[in-house]
C-alpha cells in the first residue's frame, strides 16, 4: 500500500462516516428507537470502513452502433522504473530507505501502536482490579466489590460494584439493574469493536462522534431498564448528585456517564405520551446504506469490446528488456532478461487471435541497445510500443544489500516526453486495469522524473510494464509460471485490442 492509497481510503471512510453520522444527527438522535439506533451506528461504522476497500467493476456497455468509447484514465505518480544503458549484471537501482512513503506509513503505524498500547493498558487495569477485589458470582454475572473510583461500572459479564453502596437499597437496586442491562445487552462488545475501529482508523474523525452517540444509546437502554418508567426524578437526582468529579475507567459501561442533560431528558421521554419516532426515518437508513455502496464500492470500467473495423490491424512492437550479456535483475536463480523474453514470445504466439501484428525487438537471448530498440520501432512505423521488464528492490541489512519482499505488484510507466503522451496514458491506463484483473496492480501510472529513453524517443504511444518484482517471492512465482505468463499475455493483447477500437472513436475520458 502506498501513502496515496491510504490517504484515498481514509478520505472515503471519513466522507462516508460523516454522511452516516449526519443522517443520524438529523433523523435518529435522541429517539426512543434504541435497538434500531444501536444497529444503525454499528452498521454505519462497519460500512464506512469496509466500503472503501471494495472496487467492484461496473462495465459500461456501449450502444449497438458506433458510439463513444469510455476510458478510465489513471492518475500518474512519480516512479523510478528502470533504464539500463549498457550491459551490466548489477541489480537495478535501490530507492532511498527513508522515502516519504516509508516515513509516513511508519508514523501512521506508530500512532496505531501507541493507541493499541493504551487500549491494552486499560484492559490490564480492569483485569488487575478484578483479581485483587473480592468477587461474588450470580449465575453468569460476577460482581466485584471494590472501593475504586468510578464504580459502579460493568465490562462484559463483570460488574464492578461500589463497596459503600448497598444492593438492598432502592438506589442500589436500580443502579444494579442499570449495569445488568449493559451486561445482558453485550454493550461492552460494541465498545471494544468501535474502539478498535477508531484506533486503526484514527484520522477518520466522524467515528468519534459515532462512538459517543453509541455510548449514549447504551446508557439510554440501561436507564430505561433501571427506571421502569417510575421514580425517574429520584433516579435522576442520584445521577446528578454522584456524577460530577467521578473518575472513569476506559472501555467500561459506567453508571456515572456524561452527558447528564441528555440522559435526564431521555428519561422523561420514557413516558408513553412522548418521544415517538416516525417509522420512515428509521427505514430511510437502508436506502442511504445502499446508495453509499453504489457510489463508493463500484468503479466504472470499460466493457470488453469488439473492434469496430476488423480490417484495422495495429503494428505493435513488444520489447523484451535486457538480453545477451545484460541479465537485468537477478534473484533466486531467475533472470529478468529470460522472463521478459518468455512473456514477449507468449504474446507473439497468441497474437493471431487479436487484431494486431506483433513484432519483437529481440526474439532470442541477444543484446539490443536502448537506441537500437527505438530505431527498430520507428523504422517499422509501429503504432504502439510496449516494453516488458521485471522490477527489483533491495534494502540494506546487516549482511549487506538483500532483496526486499515488501515491494510487489505490477507497475506501468509512461513518459510525458513522448510526443503521443495522451495516447500513451490511455494505453497505459487500459493495460494497467486489464492486468489488475488477474494480479496485483497499482491502479495508477508511474513516470520517471528523468524519463526513459525507449518511451521518450519512440515515435508512437509507448508504455513500459514492470511485470512484478523479481525480488518478491510471490511475484516471482507468479510470473515464472507458463500458465500465468499466458494469462498476462492475453490481458496485454486484449488491452491493445481495446485501445485499437477506441483509436477509431471519440474518447469520453474520466479520471481517478
């Protein structure tokens, strides 16, 4: 995951949770539909964090006759790529260890780790208090008698009881019913789950408002069970008298829970003539959830298309990187030059089923210079140029530079120095999305600041595809499998076919 991916995810989660909380604030807040409100807040949290993970392709079908093509234009981010200017057996470049992506992702992980430590410390405090205090078992409930500040409160099946409060008194009985309601309704599970969500997604600030409202719904439910619609004033008076200045234990369901004004106001709404909620306000949440899924989980994708003019054949140069004395990247006995050539030959072998004429810049283990590759393409008046490589990443360890398996996936490069840059970007976007259907791809394009000669100097739209990291065991296993090589080849050929059809039409381009 890149920092851009994380930022996009957090942005979507923030927007979704903000919309869900806004609806709750307008339509459901402080209503007596406690069970429904609890479900809504929990569902809103889960959907806010889950929907941004979804990327469900939604094909856009064209009309039966000629019509505009639709291209999902991917954004371009800086990248290193590779360009070997001469024979070498050295590994490709190694990016800086302290890149901004590493620093920012590390900082994010550090904050999450600190919040988890705090969360764990709260649990340890509760466990320690439970072990030190005398206990009384009532069926499946354990009552822990203690003089710790903040009692009474509950956590799962434990009720931490104020040793100075008599269970035989009217106040004690009602407070016990309050805590028992928390236990029976499993409110502690809600608290733990939403707290973990807030920890791992701490920048998503609407979750904190949702957590606060869920906590109040818990208190409303427990207050309702405790008062039984009678003696509300006496119950409220005790709550006011004992709440201010009370220390709270994190993660617990405390009787002395703020805000008092809303709790006391809700108690008076327990009377039968007050606090009714319209049914439509509750059920409107379901269309809201559905709309959020449609807007955020689905992504528009070009549907598979058939070439408009079967006689239109594109000449495409497939450039297998490195060769001869230039091995390219080498890892675990695999050489980049061999894998790139295998893939190029597979594309050529399968090309007869597609409206393309494939020409290989090299069809054997021979060295071809960078400039000679461009000359080969330009001399044959190629319509497209696709260069195939394997990526490599290494990191400094105590034993020296070693392959870094943290980097993975397919990357596609373009160059803004190419005279057909816009067309290169369209071609790269189609290829990246096609390859992303069968393996892990970035869903974005990359561009080297200093450029890549085979991309910049080619006279036609050109892209360079890094078909995975040879330094990553999973990528290496995938791309070295002949079956997977055939799958990759077919996806590249299909992408070229999609581009071929779009070449004759007017593009409707939209960006991510």
